[in-house]
């Protein structure tokens, strides 16, 4: 079994890189990709632990990008080479944009009667703060009863405190990924909210720009969705990938590798398929 989509506490997961490798080892994973939001630090820190545990560690990152009016995620894998210095520098600039968004988000929450400081949010996370860390503070202070409520009312795109991030356009992102010899994969397509008529033209355009895979197998996908995205992967000639999107306690109910209620069992051949890409 493998898992190609996981987060550590270097972004909004709760397992340290070392704990994640230990968890992977304890369930006998052959390969694991660490795909933190906008940072490679979790991967970098996990490398020596993976070597010791004899787990094939895949370098990855999950970017937030802007695509035709929507904020979407894009997974990047580095299978043959390490990310270039240029690519790492670019990630640092994305992290700076996230920090500016976080400062504005604290301001907006305070102005809407939910006082908090960035330090309080930082205490829930590490170096990179994401909206789930804000949700945790909101729940603790009694501003929201649950993470769901925090997102629905305040943090989501339709929420009253939503602050858009300066996100790179899809075309820029894919250009930088290709220049760094990375592999771009569209994660959790079900979450994008494309309509039935939109999905094929959108995916077609992405493939033309250089998208190499689509995350067919994901914790949030029903069997019917997996079938549907597998059909699209075949239609567009891209690789069907998969991963749990494990976040530890940030997303209870999602287990490493096996997903939600055991809905995932990803064979090593998925990674082999990705490695075969030109
Ligand atoms: P950020 O990168 O700071 O924009 O936060 C992204 C994180 O928030 C990801 O882990 C998402 O899974 C999580 N997230 C986004 N929307 C929601 C939502 N509606 N409910 C729960 N978590 C969400
Ligand atoms: Zn996340
Ligand atoms: Fe994501
Ligand atoms: Fe993710």
C-alpha cells in the first residue's frame, strides 16, 4: 500500500514528519508522499526518518492556485529530481502571501467581534498557519461550535471573514512546475465545484497546459466519484493517482493510507505509473 497525499505539522496536519513516518511504518506502507500546503519543510525533515524506516518517501507539495475564478489546489510531485532552488524560492514567496492573508484575516475576525491575536493562532500550528488553525482558536474561544461552523459562517469563500490570498494563476504555477521538472496532479476534483458541463473543458485545458494526473482515489470520494474520475483520467490520457489527505487530528475520520472508513487501498503500481511519465 502507498499514500500519495499527506500533511504534517509543518502545514496544517498534527503529526510531526517523524511521527508520520512512524505511522506509515507501523501500517507497513511501502511509499509515502508528504504534500504539505506550500512548503517542503515537512518532507525535508522526514527524509532521514524515512531512510531509517526503509520507506520510499516522495517529495511533494500542495499549492493553492487561482484558476478561472476559483481557488483550487494543485499537487506537485518530484520523482526523479529534487525541487530546484528557483522552485523553493517561489514557495517562500507564496508563504509570504499566506502570512499577509493571515494578518488580514485576524484583523477581519477582530473587527467582526471575534478578538484574537496571530500569536494565539500560531500556538495551534507551526510555521505555516492555515485556516484550520484559525478555526481551532474560534472554537476554543466559543466563536464557533465546530470547525464546520467556523468555515461555513466565517472562513470559507462565502464566509463573512473570508480574505482571498494572492494566489498564482494556474498557468504560472504549471509553468514553474514544468521548469522544475515536477509532476502536476489535480487533487480532490470533487471539491472544485465544477458543473457537469464545465468539467471536461476545464480538465482538457489543464491537460493541454501540462497536467499529468488526477486524484481519482481520495478520502472524500464515493465509489461512484472514483469511477467517474477514473473514466476522465482514461479519456484525457492522464494518470489516476490517489491519497488519503491525512491531516491527523485536524481531520478526524481520515486514516493514513486507508482514508475514510477504509475507502482507499492504493497499490504501488500508481507510483510506478507516475514514474513512467516522460
Ligand atoms: P488555507 O490554506 O489557509 O486556505 O486553508 C486550507 C485548509 O483549510 C485545507 O486543509 C482545507 O482542507 C481546509 N478547508 C478549506 N475549506 C474547508 C471547509 N469548508 N471545511 C473544513 N476545512 C476546510
Ligand atoms: Zn490542509
Ligand atoms: Fe487540498
Ligand atoms: Fe491536502
